[in-house]
DNA sequence: GAGCGCCGTGAGAATGGTTCTCGGTAGGAT
DNA sequence: ATCCTACCGAGAACCATTCTCACGGCGCTC
C-alpha cells in the first residue's frame, strides 16, 4: 500500500520548482527554509522513490547525488551546466542506437548507458569570458 | 620534482594486471594480500595521480570510484560488464560529434561528456541465462 | 659514497554524504 | 472511531575518501 504524505508532496514540489539539478542536502535546506519541518532522511527516501519511479533523474557529481524533476516515462539525457547546474533535457536517439550496436558487437546483453553532456550554459559562458 | 617510489609502481602494476574496473579499496586489499605493506591513503593518491596523468580512467558507481589502466593519451569510452566489471575500450567518434553539436545548439560552451555503456559480458550473460 | 633537504608515505583521525534504527505518528480501510 | 501498519524524524551509524603530521627514503650535490 502506497501512501500520500504531505512530506513526499513537499519534496516533489520543491524538486519541480528547481531549474537544474539539486543535491539532497540543498533540497532539504530549502524545505527547512520555507518552514517545512521535514527530516533529512525523509528527503533522501522521497528522492530515491521518485528516482525509482521515473519521476526524477539522478546523477552523481563530486561525491554528491544530484536530482532533478523529469518528464516521467520518457527516456532522455541531459545537457548540464557545470557551473550553475542548469539542465536541458535532450533526446539522443542516434546514441541509443549506437550503444545497442556497440554492446551487441561485443556480445554484451541487456545494454544500459550513461550519457551526460556537461558544459557552460550561455549565462555562465558570458560571465566567464567577462571575468 | 617527481619521484619514483616502489609503492607507486606497485599500484600501477596491480592496476595493469586487472581485467576490468577495480575500486581503490579492492586494489588496496589485493596489494596487501600480496605482501605489499602499502597504505590506503597512498593507493588513493597514486590512483588520483594516474587518473590525472591520463594513465588510468575512473568512473563512479554506487558511491565508489572505480579505476582501470588505460591506453594513455587516447580519448575513448568503455563498455562495462555490470556483473564482473570487465571493460572493453570503445571509440565513439559519432557520439563525440553529436555531443559537440548538441552543446552548440543550446549555446553551451566547453563541452565535456560522460558516456559509458553497461551490460552483461558474454560470460555473465551465459551464466545468467543458465541460472 | 656520504650528507642533506624535502617529498612521499602510513596510521589513524576527521570529514561529509548517505543510510539505518527505533520509537512515535498519522494515512486509510473498515 | 479504531486498528493496522507504512511513514516520519532525530540522531547515530556507516563507509569511502581526504586530511594530518611525524618519519623515512629518494635524489641531488659535493
């Protein structure tokens, strides 16, 4: 039996309100900042659930897990600003095909893949070149 | 001034002797198993150096950093068995081009990318279907 | 070959993100 | 309203990694 608690909703909302990827810790801090008395463990549990159910994507950077609300049910990848965390969903059909083919060529089965593109978003590029 | 210590050599050798990706901890354990009195911190330092100098590749999986000896100076990606860790170097020229193009389309500069393909290697596939 | 300066090492402590524990609380079915 | 039980919260536990600092060995110089 699955329950709808206001804590889980708060996490889902806070995640949806964010532009790019956020760490669990940052999300917890921001929830606390808005007066929600949510436990850190609960944030981790909610994020893990959301990621498991496909409502959020996660990636690991510098030892931290980052999360982002994502269009559910669709397979896609991200273009992520390594400075501010802003992320753009991108489809990568050619890469999907390539991954499957490469795996098959080497006799690998059940192919998965991790594809992320990092860079500096337009704003951060401008700021960097101005500095 | 850069020094050649037997510890660094031991780490390089142990890494070169391994088939796929290994964790720093596992490498340390295996070095200790062969009688080398190497410190854990030293293994971490050596691996970080090797990765920095391009003699090793690293990836993060399940909160652990995994390392592998790699052909130096070449840009490539990996096809990794998610069961036994065996890895095959693969070149991904079409993906390189795609990543640059996608980044440019969205105004992102200085593109990086993370591309890894996971799957079950032939041996593990056979073992899995036999079970 | 001997001396010397200083980098690399090692053991253990510190760090920091994540997970676990456990008593208490509240969702939802009846 | 009541009961069952999944969920929550606080803090402790965990674990990979990094830091600290005294010591030993590497490589340069003579």
